[in-house]
């Protein structure tokens, strides 16, 4: 898989300074951009059925670099999502 910087480079000029990206394997397109972290969390976590996350990664744009915020394994129970269990 290409590094995040390389994957997002074509859209960099269109993104807000506080952009988020979600990567969800099997989704088309696999990489999507979001204006806030709430939408990125929804993209990775929630399905229209079941009580488990569909899985993926959330990245945040910091300056000109992308940093991984959360990685969620497919099938993670919704009450065990990392942002629900963080301190």
C-alpha cells in the first residue's frame, strides 16, 4: 500500500487545514476525506446492520503530514471502539 502522503497528494490543494481521511478496505473508494473527525469515525465504525464496526483507519492532516489517529479492526464491538475506551 502507498504511504498516506502519496495517496492523498492529488487532493491536497482541495483540503481544509483540519482535514481527516478514512481508509476502509472493500469500500469504493477506499480512501475518503472528511471535514471533521465525527464523519471519519462514522465511516470506519458504523454499518447499516449489526453491532460491530466495519473496520479501517482514521488519519488527521497536521501541517503537510498525515498522522494515524485510530485503527479499528473489522468486527470490533461498537462499545469497544478506541474513542469510546480512551481515558
